[in-house]
C-alpha cells in the first residue's frame, strides 16, 4: 500500500463519485478504478459498492476511512511545515532554559535564530528544570533547554553534550591556585550549593558520598547567580558548570576528579503536543551551534 492509494481512496470516500474523485486527484477514471481494485485486493475486502447508479462505501470502507483520514492529515501537516520558509514563519516561540544555558548558549542561539526567522517573536524565560518540565506539560512552553527530568511525564529529551562541573572559589581563597582537586579534599570545606531538591545537588551529594567527603554546607540557594556572588564575597566554595560563569571577575574555577561531576544537558519538548515549525528551527539552531562551540565534551 502506498500513499497514493490512500489519497485515491479518500477522494472517492469524500465524493462517492469516481468521475469527480478522478478529477480531484488529477488521474483518469480508469487509473483510479485500477488503483482502488489493487487496494481492495491487498486488504482482502471491498471498500465501495455500486447500488444502482450510486457509489456507497462499505462497512470495511468506513472502518478504513477512520484510520486513513487522520494519517493523511498528519502527513499533509508535516509536508506543509517542511515547505514553509523562514521568511514565511510568523507568531511566537516560547522557550525556557536553566541559568547556565541562559548565560551563554541562549543569547548565541537567539542571535542566529532571529536572523533566520526575523518575523518570529521569541519569549525566553530562565526557570528551574522542574518549572521547565511543568511548562512543557501544561503547554505554556514550546521548547526547553535543561537536564533530563527525573520523571519523563510525556516529555522527549534529546542529549546535546556532557558538561563538567567545577569548584569555584574567590581569588583570595586558599584553594584558588590549585590546578585540580579530588572530591575527597572537599571534606570539611565550607560550601554553598543549590538546594537539595535540584537534580544537580542530588548528583553532587552522590559524588560526595562516593568520594567519602562530607563538606560543611553553610548556605543553600535556589539560583546560580547569587551563589557565584556569595563565593566572590566570602571564603565559601561552590560547584557550578563553567558555562554559567561567563568570565566572572574574582572567581577561580578548578576541575574536580575522583569522581568528576558531569551533567548532560539537552532539548526538551512535549511528545503530546504538536511542535510548531519555529520550535524545530530553534532546536536545529541549537544543535548546530553546540557542535561549533566548546560547550562541553561530546
């Protein structure tokens, strides 16, 4: 069975007239009749019957129509979206990213995206991973850039790269001149980290446990920016993705090992909602730029 068989069938089902159906799909009536006979032979059941001069659809034809009609609608929608050019796209694209991507990756991608699709308005929010997942589920967002959610909830996750987290300290800190640090050396260190409900914090707690380290967590925050500022102003250590720093003055980033904390950022979208063409263009832009830029270890 080929796509044309379904289109020919649908044309007859909608007109119940072989002559008009043939005109609609731009073939001769004999060709149309031959193609429908092929389809009926493949299915093993008659799809149409003649009652006097009228054409009627059989019960098998009715059942086949219920399946074929939505399939062809989806095919036509997909073809239409592929044929749309960037200059023709309009509307609004709603995306969200966690802080570390919103600092560097999102502005870079937006600059390229807006040149490609100048008529699309982009609304960007900086949210937590949980808030991004919630927005995609309830339809308030079209695309997210975050980490793999602990509970999928009907979301599709596409990994982009691996991202190494590093220890950050103020330039005055005793560890500031270290080239590398083992996780066990953080035992007893005064630290500020994300709150325990963040997936990144949970991953770091697992790394501490694996290394046998018990740092002294004296401040728990729900955002990266105030954590970096707190590290700059105090003797506290923090652990963040280097991408989130953007050449922060007065901050030193030190690689960690044994184990090295690594996260995998990616694209998130709802599997249940239809993706607007602009969302696909943005996803492709992000993929291209991630491959070109040193955003992590691929």
